[in-house]
């Protein structure tokens, strides 16, 4: 399978963390996108080509001393993202926030 990650803040640290924790083949299955989660349809093709098993969301702001706490998820973009995610779910798929 593949993992697609979306964040509006700098993803370089997340990428470095994943690279140090995953095997090269596991890391090769990860795509990180520095963009709003409401743009998932711009990355994944429409269903049925890209049916997904699970969508996981972490709402709020990026934790850590270096993160900008003023940059956080917004209700309007979260609703758009959830609608897009629901349209991509395969039968029996789940969304977890």
C-alpha cells in the first residue's frame, strides 16, 4: 500500500523522522505533501482508481517548540477534506480523527 501525508506546515522534519524509522522500501511507499488537507483531490485520482482503506486526521496545530501555533486546521477546510476523504473510502474503510 501507499501512505499519503498532508500538512500545511513544513514537512521536512516529518520526512527526516520517517526516513530514520522506516526501511528504504517502507519509506518509498510514503508521499508527503506540504499543502492543505482540503486539496487531497489534487493528489489522489478520483475513486474508484484510488480507493483508500483508512484516513487519519490530526487536527489542530503542529506540536513542538519550533512550530507556529498560529497555523492550524480550520473548520471550513476540514469539512472539505472529510467530504473528499469519504468519497475515496473503499467499502468498509474508516476515517479517524
